[in-house]
């Protein structure tokens, strides 16, 4: 049945999007850590 085939394709697309989302979240976490670390230091450069 075509419905089942569409479901399988949707699952693969969803998994790919989730992996891409995870990579984006990891990047955001690293950027946030860097920002927090730079803010915790005395702001002498500002």
C-alpha cells in the first residue's frame, strides 16, 4: 500500500532532520559555553 511506503520515507526524513537538529544543538551548546566563559572573566577588553 502506498501509505505504508510514505510512512517509511517520512521516518527516514525525520531521522535525518533529527540528526541535523542534534548537530545544531551541539554547536549552540558549544557557542553558549564559550559565551558564558568569556562573560565570567573580568571584562577588561570592553
